[in-house]
């Protein structure tokens, strides 16, 4: 074979290959469109079923979070601080959402007299302001 004949046969083979690739691409594009349509139909059917299911089944009534009254205030000398701390620990366990971000603040609001003075002095130290509730309790128990 001469060089021009070789080039012509290579060109014909490439053209044939391109034509097959175009056919394959067309078939794949058609399948993708079909699959896209099926996904859309199935998604719509699922949404309809979900809506029907929600409409048919009544929601259970919301269960209110338990609430306990705050304990009596404590001055640091009369009575026992353990009563206050035990009552607060119960409140914190039962009423998680209501008190989670501010347990130290709730405890401070229940301190009076010497206990309140100690807490104010204790929290005025810059490192003490970032104490956890548990660390604050340890310091409180160590001082009272």
C-alpha cells in the first residue's frame, strides 16, 4: 500500500469510529433523559406518599418538659448548701434545654449573703469567669 492509500484507509477507519461513538453518545444521552424522568416521577410519588402518610397519622401530643421550682436561696451560713446543690442538679437533669447554657448564672441568682459575696469575688478573677459549672461547684464546696 502506498502512503496516500494508507492515509485514506486510516481516515475511513477514524470516520467509522467517530460515527459509532456518536451513535453510542446518542444512545447514552437518551438513557440519561429516561433515567432523569424516572427519578423525577419516583420523587414526586414519594412526596405524595409522604404527604398522605403525614395527613393520615395524627401527630402525638407534645410532651411538656418537666419543670421544678427553684430551691430556696442560700446565704452560705444557715442551712446546708447541699440541699441547694441537690435541688439544682435535679433541675439541670430534668430541664436540660431550659438551663444548659447558664447553670452558673442560675446558681448565682440563688446565693445571698456571704455565699453571694464569695461568688462575686471568685468570678471577678479573669480565669474564674471561664470555669465550668463543675469547677465552680468544687470551689464553692471547698469554701463552704
